[in-house]
């Protein structure tokens, strides 16, 4: 059985046998592609003629199928099939390449993508991005969006320079485009019920809820397509709308890049418990490249200010300790002043009889 590197080289050396004649002169390349959260995948590119946009076929899952017993030549045939299937889409995108350099034509196709800043340092190096606390927002052009997924290209620093616009302008236009895609705040109970019984959960974003009547208060923030919707969290007016809806402060659970969960701060949950829950779910239920973060956020329902929940808790504790120390210090000084006053008063009392005696003697 071949190891991973040998398998990839075998695919590269033999895939032309399964491709049409138009691929005979293709310069086939293997490349390592860094995805979200440091995940690295191996892809193969097979150009067809003078195509400028060449699709990448990823080989990692095929290698796993080979390990599980699939014939290696069947795997190579699958790669060829995937490349042929992608040809039509590649030609369509290739035709639109000149438009990509026209910012006015592209700004409505922009989308904000959000990731954990610490997990993606290397990936962000060549991207146009902005920092938002624990998160970084980078940007993509969605060339095609449908139920099957999104075909997009990232906004790199070089593309931003070609456009001649600032990252702040890209951020503003991308956020507007995201708003136009639709924003949804949905009760998790209704989501589960819709999965069982059908129907569409109600969008609660513009509602004012009576939280006393909500049995299990947990909500999901995402977009209409439920793809890359977690980035809506970065929009201050949306955070404020959520606070108005819940009429309370709330925790933000970074469940995936596609959505975040909203839990009202009703005193039931401890930050340490929420952090542990997110970490466990990430490790057991969410694919690495789909993970958003393991850092729970706290949002003030009135001001819409969002910050790391753990750091906020530590800051509040520190401020409380500082206040206690200050109060104790103030109390000590006050005590010393009172003592000094008492001593002065005692001296005056001791003097009083002598003065009175003197006055009496003079009278006599």
C-alpha cells in the first residue's frame, strides 16, 4: 500500500490517461492549500489550454478511501471525473475574470468571512482583513451562490490594490452585501421542530420577546442561505437588535463559521461552563475548517459592545477587588482622622476646667 505522498504522485502521473485529448499538454501540479484554522489540504491542478482560472481537486478524502480499500486506479478516475465536471464552471468564471478587477461590479458580490484571529495568522498574511477582538474578518467575492454551495475567490492585498480601495471601504460594502443576503435570528426549539415536522422557523430579529415565556432560551444567528453567516455578528446594529429582542445582555457561542448561538445572560450559565461546552463540541462534532472559535463572547444588550466573556469576567473581578481595596484604604484614613479629632477634642475638654477655674478666680 502506498503512503500519502506516493498516492498523490501516482494520481499526478496517471490522471491524463482518464482525461480527454484537450488535456494532453497540461502541466499538472500538486499544491498544498491552507484552509481555515490552519487545516492544510493537498490539491491537484490540471489546466485545459489557456484557461486562466484552473479548478483545484482535493485529494485528501480520496486517499482516505484508498486506505479503506478502494482501488487506486478508481481513485485516479474519480479525480479525472471531478476535473471534467468542473470544466464548465471554470470556463464561466474565466469569462468573468476582467470584471473581477472592476470594484463597482464586484462590491455587491462581496461577503464577510470570520475566523479566530489566533488560529489563522498565516492564512491572513496575504488577505485584506480587519480585526474585531478575538476575530478577524476577511473578505471574498462570491462568484456563484446556490443550494449546493458558494464558488468564491478571496480578496487578497494585491486585488485590493488593483481596485484602489481601502480595506475599510471593502468592509463597509461587504457588510451591506451581507445585510442584503438576509439576516435571521431563530429560536433553536423552532429549528428542531422544523427539522422534524417541516415549516420555516420565524425570524425574531425585529421582535420583542417575553423571555419568561421562553422555556429554553437559545437562538441562532445566521443568514438566509445558512452559509458563512457567523460574520453577521460583527455588525453593531444587528447586535443591538438582538439585545432589544431579548431585552437583556447575552452570550455569543461561536458554534461554526456558518452561525453563532445566542444565550441570554439570565444567571444560569457560568462562562467556564460555556467555554468548556464550545471546546467539547468543536473537538467532537465540528470539522476543523468549519470551526469558528472556542472563545465565548459577552454582549451588552443596550450598548452592543461585545468582548471576550472570560476576560470580561476577570476584568470585573479585578475592578471589584480594586474598589474594595480603595474603600478599605479610604476607611482607614477616615478612621485615623476621626481618631485625631477625638484626641484634639479630649485635649480641649482637659483645658476647659482650667480655663473655667481661671475665669472664676478673676471674678472673685
